[in-house]
């Protein structure tokens, strides 16, 4: 039951000096798990490709705005690689992987790589590393503390993400002996802010439950087109409030 994807969660972890302590393919700091496996999940498919594939030269490039660009570069607390962790009563690895592939099909930015020193995002389908680790512990913790993210998350160095040498998003599943698990998704703050990250998680969660949710809008032009212009805004205010805005 993957409804747990939207429950028992903890929010963002702003990692600062810890950047150099944990790498993209690391096992965490406290090492209570056995060796892991990594599979690259690409839009619409799964493929056992080596971690951290490079950018394709012919991929479409989305321009990263100046304000967004600043979120991918430390040492600001908000400018790293925030994580979201979820406790799952049952960790179905294959369902999580297949539903993630579907989610990436709908939101291809999460499977891309930054380029041009963080000024662009290539929609090259390079994919998201999905690491699976088997814990020696009997069951997943009922409650997670922020410090535990160092074990449950894969944190690339923000500088390597910014330069396109590491993925914009990573996923790590820690499986426990009773079948429960901890699923942790990390992403560059340049890719998703908090609201966007939870929107993606909710969409992925619905896919994992076998639903067919409406995909999030990831294209900036489409999103901007949904925002009413000034006159339309005034008409909406007049209709709802009986007067125009000042």
C-alpha cells in the first residue's frame, strides 16, 4: 500500500558543511546496511545503466532563470539538495521503480541534467539513480529524525549537480527485514521548490497505487499561460468580491 508515500514524512533537510561527507553513490555515514545496487530509472522505462550518466549534446535545453540559478549553489541553507523521506509499511521495489518511470515520463525535467554552469537544464532522459539497500534492522523506524537522512538519502555534491556531472534527483530505498522500508527522494532546489517536490511525490504516489492522476505542469510557458493577466484578474476580483483590486 503506497499511500504511505504521502504519510509519515519529514520535510526538507538543508545540508551545508555535510556536502563533502556524503557522495552520490555513498552508503551513508553510520553504515548499518549491506552493499547496495543502483539502477537508473529513465522516463517510461527502467534500465540498469551506470550511475550519473552525462548530458547528451542534442537534448532540448530549458533556460534556467537567474533567480532559480542561485538556488543550486552553496553555502546558502536553501541552495543545496533537500530531501524528503517516507516510511513505507510495505516496500514494493518494482512498483516504486515502474511508477517512477511513468512519473518521469510526465515530468522529464527530473530525469535531465543541468548544463551551461547551471544556466540550462537538458531534457536528455539521463535518468534518476534508484539505489536499493537492505538493512540489518528488523523494521523501519516509526519516526524519522533529520539526522537520519544522512543514512537514508543519497546526497550528491551540489557543485557537481550544478555543473551537470551528477543527477538533479536521486532516490534511495532502504529495505528492512519485515518488508517495510524508508524511501528517500533528494532533488536539486533548482529543480523543485518545496511545493513542487510534494506535487511530484503525490503524483508518483498515485501512480504507485495504480491510479491515473492528471500530470503536473512542468513547462514554464504552460504554467505562465495559466496565470491571468491584469484585466482578467480584475474581472475575477469583481466577480468574487464585487469590486476591483486597488
